[in-house]
C-alpha cells in the first residue's frame, strides 16, 4: 500500500516585517500515523537592510557553533567553494538578502525526527542576479528537530517573504 | 495538502502526486536491500537514503543487471576543492557513505531520481545529489545512465560491507 506524502506542514507569508520567522511544533507523524523522515524547507525572502545580509536557519533554537558546512557556487560568474565548521546559523553568499534582492533557498533535513542521528542537510541557494550555491551541512545534535527559525543577521524580513515546510514520510 | 516534486532539491513546484512506496530501516547489518515488483503506476521514482556502512560505499543495480551497463558523471566538492569525473561502464551506480569508523550519528544523505522508469523506448537516466560530512567531506552531483530500455521492476541497493543499523532507504513514486 502506498502512502501519499510530501505534506505541507507550514506556510508563512509575511504581512508585516519580522526579524525572525519560527516554524514550531513540527510534527513527527502524518495524518495516517506514518513517521515523517525528511523535512523540506523553502524560503523566498528579502530584508529591510540596504546591505547584503546572510540568511540563516537555526534548529531547535540551538545557538551553539555545532555546524559543519561545505558548498560550491557560482558567485558573480566565478567558481567558489568552501568548507568551514563552528557555524551557528548563517549560510552561503548566495543566500544573502537585502531590500532589493531576494534569495530562494531550499533545505532538506534528513531524518529530522530521529534521536540518534546528527542532522544532515542538503541545501541550495539561488540569487538570480548574482549567485547560485549548492551545499551540504551537518549539525552535531541528535535531538529531533521540532522547530526551525529563519533570520537574517537581525534585520527584518520584508513583507511578502515566504517560508514553508514540508514533511516526507518514510 | 499534498505536493509532489520531481526535483531532488524540492524547488517549490507542485502538481504531481508524491507517494511513499516502501521504506527500509536497517537492522542486523544487512549487506543489501531489494525493492522488488516496483509499481509501474508512476512516471518517476525518487530514492532517499540516510546511510552509514562498514566500508563507506553504497551501490545500486536495476533488474538484477550486474554487467557493465552503468555510467555516472559527477561534479563534487571535497577537501581538495571542486572536481569532476566519470565512472564509465561500471557494474553498478555508486556513492560514498559514512562509515562505522566515523563519529556515532554521522550519516550521509542522498536523493536519487530516476526519470521515466517504466518507458521501454528510452535508456534509463537519472541524477543524484548527496553529501557526506564525516571523516571525509563530499558534496556530489551526479547524472547517471543505465544502458537498458527495460522498465525498472527491481532495485537492489548494496552496501560496501554491510549497512549499519538505522540506515534508511525509502522509495517514492511520482505520478505524471
């Protein structure tokens, strides 16, 4: 028997500016009692800042520098790549946003309901007039993810910015 | 609300229905997992894997074909920079995984897409992405080809050595 999945869990479209957006109380089970395995996050957002600001996500309000991240990218028509640890929330340059420049980002968090796996993430950041980045990350925490917070270096997200979460049963 | 998305990067589109066909959670250190009698009711398949193996690798074969009919072209980020390469005329598709010598809880993450797997007029093509951030660091994008026009009815996923407990392999169908 097959199980329809890829369920929309949360959709936020800002009607006023907000310095952060938190998707909380992420479910572990779908409507039929199947366990969600993977969490897909999408964002399409800008900020009130006139300067580029990094988009970041934080899992379970965890502010420790427990993330290892790698990516390769086209930045302004040049190949770039980096791997770095100790990261708290921020992602790559292609995720950066300002008041006239939105980014479109997706994050795939594998086995987000597991309590014995560190969280492995695939991400993609697209900033149409400047950059495209493909990346992976590992968050050294085995707790199930029950909330995700988007932020941009403390600058408010613009009205109309969107943040969505989907759950995939497995 | 249900949304189906072919793209492994889940780029926010929708329309097709995305359905879980079968999932396997490893216990007892198995060396392979087989999805048999794969439903022919879909256009595309996606396989999502969270993997850790004894030897650090995972392989995939279709319809019990073990001959050198598999091709991959890759672009990848590793500790030495960004590189490209090809695996031509291989007996399987292959990817790296976390190994038992890595820190507990390290698992690699994979999405593998197979396009038009029921079509008997096309060689079977697909693509994949995976990341491994453990003893080794990899971020790899791959195109792949199975030099066969048969509809895929069986998918075998093999470990290098054996699968570690909690390795998870899920098969999804996407209607078109």
